[in-house]
C-alpha cells in the first residue's frame, strides 16, 4: 500500500472497473481534504478507512450505488461539503449523523433513495418522509447550499417553517407523499434560490394547490428554471406553470390522468 501523507485531493469518480477500495489505502492519506467518489458504479458500500480521513472537508458520493452511510462517518467533523445527490439506493443515514456535521456549508440530497419506494428503516433519518431530517438540518448554522428530497406534507411544512432552510435551497424533490391527494406548494414560491423542482411517484396526488392571492402572487416562482413531474398518475393539470416566468425546462412523464397542462378555470376570480 503506497503512503501519501501530503495528498490533499483524490478523484476516483466515474470508475466502472475499480471494485474495492482498500481501507489501508485511504488511511495512508491523513491530510486528504477532497475525496470524489461520484459516479463510481462499483461502490456498493463505503470502505471503513474513510472514517480515518479526519481532515476531509469535501466528500462527493453522488450517483453511486451505496445503500447505507456508516455511523463511523461521524468522525469527519471537518466536513464542509457533502454530496449525496442521486444515490437512488440509499436507504439508511443514521440518526444524528447529518446534524453532527456542524461545519457543513453545502449539503446535496436531491434524489437520494429515489428507488426506495419510501421503505426506509426506522433507524434512518430518512424514515417518515423526511421530518426527522428537517429537524437535523435546523442545527446546521453554516449551511449555504442545500438540495433536498422530502416525502410527506408534514416534512414539507416543517421545512417551510425555517427561513434558514428556505433561503439556501437550490433544488427540491417531492416524492411519494403516501396518502396525499393534494399538496400545497404555495410556500415554495418564496424560495429565492430554488432552481429545480421535481414531483415524483405521488400516485395518489390529484391536485397541486396554489394560493394565488397569498405568497405566490407576492413572490412568484421567479428563480425556478426546471420543473419535472414523473409518475403522478392521478394529477390532472399543471396550472402553476403560468406562475414560473423564467422556466427553461419542463418534463412530464407517465401522468396518465393529465387532462390539460394549464386549467383556465383555476383562474376564475383570481387576478
């Protein structure tokens, strides 16, 4: 095993051939500050040696096949950037792990657990639609950039109650929302940094509620550029699109009950 005591940055991303990362290999890099394992399709679990990288500030695990974040990662107290985007198989993030990274400036969690169907273990912070996750995020006082996946109306409301979280969120995925036939998205209108919104796998969702006379009329979705709706088989229209003036990209997939994109009747009595 080579020793690299002065190595600061290591990129092993987009590697389809490397299957195993030796823990001793990582432990030979005590000064490492940046570790990029994104798109590493051979990565099914994190090597135990990663917890020894106590100098690590940037960890990118996006678009990998990991299903669990180990408790031992709590040792990475100097983390400033953690990227878990599009980790579709990720089911377990231990409770109190995210909140333990008190120095985080950037946290990306858009699309984590995308293929889980909401079946998270009870000892995961993702359990229950994300309400526990939002509680932990509230303790990250240095957070500047956030992307997020939420799975229930209660979690969404808890999120919207925080000015800090609203002000730093760049992308959001609303997924599953089991038992919800209506989701009120009015509160998302004043997320001034929100660039991307996806609503997916909400099989019982019939209506995206908009309070035209409230926050939406005052703020609008002015920052939003990308809007996607996938596998919402009962959703009938996307009238809120008329309130997104800077939209650049829209995708609608497998929404079988969609009757019209914009319902003129929705505006009856509204300015």
